C-alpha cells in the first residue's frame, strides 16, 4: 500500500485502512493517490494496479457518469457532492464478501489546494440499512397493496363535501399526483371545470334517479397535473363509517376507448369517402371495368361498361349487373361475343375461369374485337381480390387499337432510323477511306522520308477512326461497338502493314466490352498511337507487342507493352514534343482516362485506366425497339 500524500503521522494510514468505509484520494489531475484496504476488498482491484492511474481510465464504465461529473466539479470548483444509491445506479462496481452486489453511497469532498491530494471520495456500505427499510416498507404496505394497488382503475374516497380522504396508487399514477398532495384538497382538482358535481352525482345517482342505483356509470372529463385531458368513466358508492358519510368513486381511464371510438367514426367516414372517390375514379376511366364474385356473376360495373355503345365490341359487351359473365360470353345467341373471331378470346375466358376457381397471378392478354384483328384490339386485365370479404375478381377491358397503331408506326420509324444510321456510318467510313487513299497517293509523291512518315502516321490515325465506323456499320447496334473485336482488327492491320510474320508480332488479349462511340473512338486512337510507336521504335530486332484490355475493379484497363529498347531516361509524357504523345494526353482527358508508364525490365509499357461506361437508358430503349421489329 503506497503511503498517503503529505506529511501526516504514520498512524494516519493505519486509521484509514481500519475504517469500515472506502477511502480514495485523487490529485488535481484525477489520478489515484490513495486506495485503502476496504476498497481493495470490495472492488477486487489491488492498490498497486490503480495507484497513479486516472480513476476513470482504470474504471472506464464510470466515464461520463454522474460520479465522473461530481469528481470534475470538486476538482474544478471545490463544490462537494453526495451520490445516493437510489438516484445514481452507476457507482463503483463493489461486491459483498458473499458475492452479492454492494449497495453504497458516495461522498465527494474537496481537500485544501496546497495539499498533494485535491479530492477525497468516501464510499459507505448501506446494503443492510437499505434491505431493512425495504422489508419494513413491504410489511407495512402489504395489506393495502393487495387490495388497492393491484386495481387497474383509480379509486378515490372523499367526504360528503368532496374533500379527498384517500386514493390508491393507480389514481396517483393516472392523474400524476402523489397521494399526500391531494389529501385534504377538493376532488374537483382532478375534474374538468365542466364536469358534473361530484357530491350531486352521489346524492341523485349517476342517472339522476337516486343514489342507490348500483352498476350505473357516467362519462366525464378529468385533468392531470399538467392540465392534459383524460376521459373517464365514473361509478360511485356512498357508505358510512363511525357515523360519517363517505363517497368512493372508481374512475376508469377510457381515453383509449374514446380515441378508438373517434377513429372508428373517422374510419367509417373515410371509407365512405374512399368508396365514393373509387367509384368516381372508375367512372372517369375510359376502360370497361366490372367486379365479379367467385361464381363469375357481375357485382358492379363502371360508367364506361354500363354506357358501352355498339362500336365498342369488347369481350362480354352487353352484360349487366347480376349476369354470369362467363355464361353470357359463351352463350350461342349472344351478340357481344367477339372471341369466336380470335383464338385469344377463348384463351382470355379460360384464364378467367382458372383465376376465379383457383386464384393465382393476375391475368393479362390481348385479343381482337368483333370485326377482325384489323378492326379493334383490346387488352384484358383481371386480378383476384383475395383481401376482400367475398373474394372475386376485378375485370378490365382496355381499347388498345390506337396504341397498336402507334407501336406499328414506331417500329417503322425505328427501322427507318436504323437504316439511316447504318448508311451514315457507311458513308463516314467511305469518306475516311477516301481521305486515307488520298494521303497514300500524296505519300508516294513525296521525296522526303520524314514527310512520308508523317503522312503515314496521319493515314494510320484516320484508318483507326474509319475502322470504328466500319464496326458500327456491320453491327446490329449503332451506338456501341465491341471493343475487343475492334482491337484485334486494329492490331492485325498494323502488324500486316509492318511486315507481319517474323518482323512484327502483336498479341491481343481482351474481355468482351461494349463501348459507346464517344469512348471507343478516342480509346482506339490511343491504342493506335501506342501500338504504332511500339512497332516504329522496335530497334534492330523484330517488334514484339503485347496488348491487353480487361475489366478491373469496376473500370477498364488497356495495357500496351513491347520488348524494344525502352523509353529514354527521365521520360515525361506531359513534356513530350511528339504529336503522338500530345494526342494520347489530350484523348485520355476526353474519356476521363489515366495514363501511366509501368516500370518494365525490358521495353516500354503503358497502362490506361478509364471508368466503366454508364448505361444510357435512351440507347437501351432504342435498342429494344430495334429488337422488336
């Protein structure tokens, strides 16, 4: 045990250790300077493990507790504090010798500022006194608790003047008062100002017929301490004791009942309004709607069905409320039976029979109305009403003739657009090929080798762009190209133009990736520049170029590496003077790509990282229309 701070007599430590209480001393930083034997036994924390440490680092579960706040107040302001076990459950983790939790109080006091220790904490075991008080209290209240405190309703007794004499725990809780606050006060403290008089109710009876009519109740309004309303149901009785008259009332809280009653009224009104709104909505729809019971009889129809004229021709036209819809549709003499002219009509009826008999998924089918498929088209929708009280099905016929015509016109327009796009790409490719041919002719007439090389580079770039439009012209999709195939064709053409065979070997590995045109063209030019440079600067040996295009971590990666002499020392793409390097830097910015030089033991390697293209819903819609031609 470390000695206590300051120059006190030697016996002071013995006295503190002999006390039947816990003693702690903290310095101005909250570090433990003394921890007596009582605290060691009760907390099972040896003094050597806590001395010199911050108290709340050693007992972290007490950090930011009321105890922590009290200690900070003592150290900061010198204000003492008392923490009782009843109001502060988060105190020291102490145990009795038998292992039970110790109930304790804590006293925090300041020490003189000139001493080494600044704060004294005294811990007192109050387990025995708390248990004794609890036993006495339980014995005293047992006979009353069994009768009144277990009653769910408020019970209040007054004298004949309405002065409160006694109330149970439920009443105190219900009105938010302590019993001793209301004893001697008027019962009207708990009642609304407009409530009936308490004494008159007891004299004349709750129904006004006399005080002896037991079992009668009356509803009135009460007020809690905060003035909030509480709906009550009151039953009363008068009784005598030792020559005095008393009035006992049972006040049952019916606030929830009243709320439920009001909600039921509001729900009934809302249901009526909803039914009216639903009917108005169905009557406003141009579709022909009917509700069928499980047997197939029509329960109700909307205005469009009821007023359907001879030009409508939907399946079951002319059926009215009370008719069996299925029987009317298959009756030989019925006029509104277009299903015989389209096999889909019979399929609709068969699906409806299954839906009524077995339930299942909603039905959706199209059929031709009377007069042939070129006359009218209808879509039949049917859904089971499993949540309703009687089951059945909602049936709807929608005239989709105009929609069919618009779909046909749209397919025609999409086909014309596809043809136009294919022709545009074909002409762009031809124009670029013409420019390439002109550059080739011009190259042949140039005597200067350097000038011919520049013209050859320009022709290679134009052919790279033309190859993109050629892929678009050949593919079914005109907005994207499969870049792996494009990359293989580009490498084959560049290898062939560079001698092929043993002079130039270009290896391509690629995932299947569709790129939009505004991303494929710049990336194709970047690949063309890198592969062309690798072939051009191969050195004295044959060109060996490795090209890879992969998906990687949500993006795309293009790598081009060779086995040539490599890049010059301290090479910087941003400061390069060649047109090819400037093109790569500019094009990579257009497609938000990052270009990096990968360290390599031999040759040069470039890595281009770009984000995965986001799908364009407009392109997907157009593609779906083209696929449905």
